[in-house]
C-alpha cells in the first residue's frame, strides 16, 4: 500500500488518529512525517572585509525549494542573497567582503518549498573579527 499525502499536517492528524484508535501506523505515514522541511546550519567565524560563506543543509519532501539569507550588519539591513544548490541537500551563499565592515553580523535563512509557506531558521549572531596579520621579527 502506497500513501501519498501532500501536507505533513494531515499526516500528523492521520498518525494521531491511528494511535488513538489503537491501529498500527502505516509505514508510509511514519516515513513521510520524518521528511518535513528542515534547515541545518552552523555559523562559522566571520572576519571584517572578508567574504563570509554560509553553508546549509536543507531537506524537504522532495519538492523544489528556494532559499535566501537575510542579514544585517550593525543593525543596518542589507539586500538578501540567494542560496545556491551545490549538491544533494547542500546550499551555499556568500556575503561579500565589502558588506562586512561593522562589528556584528546577524542573519537567518529562509526556505520556501514549491507548494508551501516559508520556513525560517533561527537568527544567527556573529561578531566580526579583525583579520590577523602575521608580523615577522628579525
């Protein structure tokens, strides 16, 4: 038996109904519940006047997704940057060096499935570090 369900809300309702009635949850429903839209990202160290690369693992229900990074530097909003698909579930965006001349970078990732509402990650706060230049002593 193959069950196709377009919305995880309906899947949750069906699973709960099965559990309340003492029925076995069909494997297709249980697997579909695990496929909700997810954004996985770990911020890295950011340096002033250097490109900042944002890598994110985005998993969806098999639908096409669009993703963007929304960011501010020292509370000044900047233009959003689209995340480009790299491979499998990996997406990447680069904030250009000329935008990173403040003290604080704050950003979040927003992903939208073809047939769904946008999903936002948490907001990440990264202090912009000075680049260290090595000094040779003779």
